[in-house]
């Protein structure tokens, strides 16, 4: 599942995943919507995705 891999390797998504799981969301559902929203936002705005740099 791409959502679980993203939650494993992306620190921002990992924090969101941990917060949602502690509130009682099922593990597979916890981050899927967030990942879809993040992927859809640049497409909707007509921009390219830019990774956050340190």
C-alpha cells in the first residue's frame, strides 16, 4: 500500500498517521485520505509537486 509506505518514510505523514491511529482510526485507512488530498492538490491547482527541502 502506498499510504503505509508513505507513512513509514515521510516524517510529516508519519506524525499524522500516528495521531490518527491513536484516535482510533484503522491503520490502513488512517493516512489514505491525507495522501490522496496531497496528491490531488497540485493537480487541481495546475502545478507540479515540489518536495519540501530541508
